[in-house]
């Protein structure tokens, strides 16, 4: 069967993976068995995609990223250079804890900056933005901009990535004109 994706000759794609049409896998990357990679993804150089990982369509993974078992990245997710996920909360070299993997979901359109660490069991909300070098130790709300160690909500961003400035619970993105409102639970929603 002819493959409908590109894999550089130095990369490894194990048998038993599902790779979507138009996906590109670059130098020295390893996509391990049991992975699902959507259409039109770009997997940069020296990336590891561990068994069972699910990547939606249009996911972009920059160089030197490790995506470990238990991670799901929905459509349009961006993973910056050298960001990393964990999958066990209390690892020990001499104790096998594969039955203790914690799930992490990076929701549609979210971006994770370079060198950020996502501690397992915490979800990244839709269109959220995790700043470079941050350490995520709790769930990140939709549209939230978080950074620091540990990462904290420092503001909110539009789907296009522009910063939102709320007045009386409403904001309009200066970059693209989309409108948002914040409800009583500090949850941001796009409005027409």
C-alpha cells in the first residue's frame, strides 16, 4: 500500500500507526506503534510520538518535542520547540508505572510555547496559549494566556492569538474583530 504522507529517510514510523494524508515527518523523528496522526500535520526534527498518542488534523510540532503516551492533541494544536509532556506524576527508574499514565488533552487551536512543560493530568483549553518556558501544573481554561512557574492565567487571547482586553465582560479582538464575552464563572465565549 502506497503511503500518502512524507517521512524523511532518517525518521522511523513503526508499523501499526495511522498517518493522515499530507502529513510530513522530518529528520530523526520516531512515530511509535499505535499512534494516530491526522491529516496535514507537520512533525519537526527529532520528535518522539509515543505509543497511543492521538494527533488531530493540522497539528504542528516543532523540533525536539516529546509527546508521551496519554496525550491527545486536537485539531490545529501548535507545540513549540523543545516543549515536553509528562505522563506519570511520581516516576521512579526502578518502579514501572505504565498502568498509572495520566491523560492530558490539548484542545483545539491551543498553542504551547518553546521549552514549556505540561505536567500530566492537566488539560489545555481551546485556543489557550502557554508561554515559553512555563510549567503547567493545573488545567488551563479556554482562551487563557498562561505563563510562569507554575503557569498562571495572565490574560486571554482570541482564536487568532491577539490579546483580548475585557471591559464590562466583553472584548473585541483588535487584530481580527471577533467578539467575546466572559460569564460569571470567568469562562470566555466567542459571540456573534
